[in-house]
C-alpha cells in the first residue's frame, strides 16, 4: 500500500507561503488578511476554523473571525468587501437557514471569494485544488484513467468535476443514492470520495492498483472520520490517503494560496 501523505507536501508549501508573505510585507507594506464569517457554531466547522487561524498566524497572515447572526451577514460582508485591508472573505457553511446559502455566498466580492464558492469567482475552491496538488505531488497520472467522484456537494464534488473536466479527463460523479455506486467504484482507477458518510467506500468496491482519495469529513466518538472504511487499508496493492494528514492539510494551504494571490492584486489593496 502506498500513502498519499498531504502533510509532507503541505510543509513545503507552507514554507514557500511564509516567504511570499514576508515579501509582500517588506516590498509593498501589505499584510494579507482573511475574514471568516461564522454564523452556525459546529464542532467540525470550528475545528477547521481553528486550523485556519493557526496556519495564518504561522505564515504571517491575519485571520479575523466574525461570529454573528445570519441576519447580520449581508451588512457584514458588504463592509468587508469595502475594507481595503481585507483580501479574502469566507462564509463558514452550513448556514442556519440553508435556503439562503447561494444568496449569502454570492454577496462576497469576486476578487475576495477565496473559497471559490460564488458565481463568477476568480479562485478555484481549495479542496479540489488540494486534491489536484496531492495527485500531482505523487505523480498520479490522470489522462487515460477512469476517475469516479463520489458525492457532488458544493465544497468538493461540483467544483472538482469542473476542475477535472477542463482537462478533458474521463470523470464521472456518483453518490450514496446511486444504484450503481459499487459497480462504478469497482471499475474506477481513481476514486475521490467526499460525501461525509462514514464507511461508505468498502474494500469490495476497490479494484487492484486503485488510487483512493478520501476527502469526506464526519464525526464520531473518536473525532473526525472519512468516507473510506478502515478495512480498505488492509488491501496491499492500493494507493490511498492516510487516516489523517491527506487532503486536509493541503486544503488549508490552497485557501491561503488564494488569500496571497488576492493580496498581490492591486485592485484589492490599492
């Protein structure tokens, strides 16, 4: 079994980003700043928010958390859009009123939408970008291979499909409700799962020499868990992300790469 260790790749990227931030501060007097809108306290979401705060601190980026009621979100986002010292604005989802998600996300200025979730955003969504970095970092060739994305959610599945389709790859999307989920996975050379359904992907669904990227996130009594059942890691001939330290560390890297890109844009901080 080969491991796709995102943590080791993230270490190199983090060093590069810290250097880039120092350069921005020294050459342009610009300290990149990320604003996080938090309307719905949640253990999983908050755990990632704390990672973002620590990561930002480590590389010299200011991270401000705005804990507000959803009703206040529109005014707060408009204010942050106008704030020239803010280079990225993200809205932690899910919102308490999920029916307003599209409206709220699209309030974020396109040049500050570093989560890549609004219509017309200038940025790739961090998790799909992280997955592409992870596969490239371990020389996983994509052309000519069947890629199956399990789950088509807003954060991973939909933007990942868009990202891979631009390269004219053989990629399809299924989910837990698909009647042919097992058969689709059995025929896949590369499986990327992001449903948040623990244990959805079992070892009888995996072909020999398959590559498996587990980007699912859920919680149980032991903490954060993914979509892939633990027995899958008993297979000797697969390439797979680890239980911890796979896609997650690179997702944080990708988010802050977007913030740095935004801070370089004179239209944001002029």
